[in-house]
């Protein structure tokens, strides 16, 4: 349904999107995950047609988005990081306002409200001022305002940023309901656990997609043992392990260290290194990496490759 081919976008001399290409199918839940400054928001604006790329091709249903801009926008709902709710209007007044902005008449809005309230659970708050809502409720209100014109494509830029865990879970349940209606959803997030919920996910760093696949295959793509190490001296263990070349990307969770074994270095060799440095550990075992572990490893490997290139130049 959607295709980007070699998309580029710069702001002054800063590259925000650097040669992104991807195909997204109808009714797919596609996630884009990356750190702050990775280029996610710019890419979401390109998807929403509010920002024009400097180079590349963007097509929807095989047609160039730029050639059918106005008709395409009727099919798209875009919810930016800060959705422009009117805090001095009630929940229902906001829905009516945005409905009219999209050309939806009063009777159609009234007919749509029960369903929108049902999955958002905002019916009890229909007469509450938007400014008096919690962060999670504001995000739900922003979502139903975006959905009032029944779009085919829903573009969400970090919709759960700063939202409590319960509201995050409820928000994603709403997205799954929308998928059953055939809506294509593109969502960016800084939460790796949310990316696990997507059918496919793109890992983005410094304007580029460094991996695009379903979460399971991304985890399988790093064909090296993933080690979970429990030690009474994690600080000393990190210092010792960081001296390995290539140095592993280590995540500390309490007294546990999680990392991919460096290329060519087996788990027994790592255990021998710890013993040589008199570092006690209670267990060392192969574990299942999370998507976050894989992302950090890929970013670390990419940064190391750039440093090596700069040194040789």
C-alpha cells in the first residue's frame, strides 16, 4: 500500500532522513524505533505528507503522493507527538471540532461517537475539559479525534511517550482493534517493548534504517551467543569485559550483565577471563535477547565501524 524509495531530507546541513526505502502492506502494523534525533519524527511527517522529501519517491497505492496530495490526505490520520487539542473545549467538543475540520457532518459524528467512546473508554468524560484530562486520556482523545473521518492510514509519532504503563497497554489494545478493521498503522516509539508488538519493525539510527523485519527475525539476525552473567562485582566485571576487542555492548540489570559474546570469543573464554581477574560470578548462561539488546548491539557495531573507518582515513 505504501512505498518509500531512497527518501532523503535535510534541515540546513543536518541530515534527518538518509536514504530510507521501505514497503508497508495494507492492514499492517509497522513500527519505527530509534533514539532521540534518529529522524523518526521527520520520517513520520513525510508519511503524513506534511513534509516533502528533497529526494526520493513516496507512493500510496502505486500513485505518487505528491501528485494526489489532497485526495491522499483524506485517507490519512496523523497524530504528532503533541496533538493540538483545545484544552478549553470538552472531550466531545474536541471530537466535533476535528470532525468538522475533516468535513464530517454532525450526524455522522454523532453516529461514530459510541464506537469511539467504547474503545477509548472516554464516554464517562465526554463533558470534561480536555485540559483536565490525564496524559493517557489526552492521548486517547487525540487518537479518536484523528479517527473521526475513518482514515485508511494512521500515522502515530511516539503516541505513548510519557504515558503511564496501564494507559500504554490500553492504547495498544485500541490499535489492535483498528487493525481488525483493515487500517494501516505506522507508529514510531522510543519503547522497545512496544516495538515487539508490531508485525514488522524498522530500527532507525542517524537517519537510516539499520534493520527492517519482524521482531523474531531481528533477534535471530545476530548469530552469536547472548550471555546473562550474574556477579557480585558487576563494576569490575564491566571494566574487564569492556577491554575485549571488539568490546561487547553490556546492559546491567541489578547484579546481572547481559551482552552478546564478541565475535570469535566463546563463553568459556569469557569465564576464564573473569577468573583470571578474580571476579566471582554465580552463573553464566545463554539467554534470549530482547529487541532492545539487539538494537543496542547493532548501534554499537555501527558506531565501532564508523570509528574504525575514521581511524584508517
